[in-house]
C-alpha cells in the first residue's frame, strides 16, 4: 500500500469511493476535488494498492484557527476494512499538521454512525462534550447548520 497526496488523475476514483459510504458521506463536485488536489493535497492523502484507490482522507487546515485541521471525509473501501488503512491515512494528516505546529485534528459524524465512532475512539480521538446525548454519544445541536446535529471528535497533540 502506498500513501500519496491526492492528484487530479485520482479524482474519479476518490469520488467513487466516497459514494460507497452513503448515507454517511457524499461525494462533492469534481471541481471541489480539483481544489483539494491542487490546493490542499498535503492534507488529502489517498491509499493506493495494486493501482486501486482503497482509501482517502479529505482534510483542511483552518484559516480562522490555524492550530486546527478539520477532517472532512475518511473513507476506506468496504473490502479493505479493518486493515489499518484509515489509521495510515490519518497518521499522514497528523504528520503534516505537526509540521505546521497544529494542535488538533477534529471531525464530525452522525451520532448513529457506530462504525465511525468505534474507529475514531480506537485511533485516540475523544468525543467532545455537546449539549445532549444520543445513545451515549455526545452531540452538538445544529453544529453544521439547522437540524444538522453532529458528534464532534478530536485528537489533540503538542
């Protein structure tokens, strides 16, 4: 397995892979992925095995809070779970964040996405306290807009 920055020729494969994650993730537009590949590739690694994209992370450094890197999407091909692909990809993002002296990676997920929650906790993320709980998961109401409650998870480091 090779971990490499997202590049324009890989966009279609990443879009397809993210499409497999429905309903918890949705592919964005090709122009969004072009921006990720051209402007944010250092925090958008892909995992490639036998010339096939088997995992991807889309993460962006905050311009308003430069100590933060927001992890927008983490996807692993269903046939490649659980083999550490997400761990390798997020380690790549964490290493880049460390070179920038960032202090936190964070991400959001739907409270009922139990597989994602288990992954985040196994990788050292903690569930940020919210204003209510759903089945034991702390949730922040309207975090991503009206009616878009999310569980927020963070990984802090020095």
